[in-house]
C-alpha cells in the first residue's frame, strides 16, 4: 500500500495549464457584420414631402420578392429618391399614414 501514495506524489499537478487560444474561425466571426433579411421594392410614384421640415418623401412602392410579392405599399423615405429606384425594405407589413393635403390651420 505504500507504493500507491508515492506514485501519486510523482505525478505533476494540473493546476497551471496554459490557456488554449480560440480557433481562427471563431475569432474571425466575432466581428462579422450580419444583415437582417430585406425585400426589394421598386418606387412606383413619388407622392410628396412630409416631416416637420419636409425632409422625408412619401412614395408608393411595389414589393418585388418575398411573402408580400406584388403588394403596393405607401412608405416614407429619407434622402434622394426618384421613380423606378429599388429600395430594400426590412418589413413589408406596416404602411405609412397618407399625406393629408390640408396643412396647419387649414380646415
């Protein structure tokens, strides 16, 4: 029985293990950019300007792909836009409120 404790004493302790580095694949995907799925839509009509300073344009667009294919939506777009431009829409279920022609103070 005295041989067994001696054998255990001769084995090195495993407390000070060097930490292994992550594989190159995991490090590369850590900073990767992921995009949410988007659906293309073509601008059919430019309706008008909206927003408090007129910085947003309201348009009608036709969804070209996805679940709501061929659906025509009213959307608000910021930035330069013209007829036949292609937009990438994150969602196709919510529509913008229609522009009312009556401005402030007009009945």
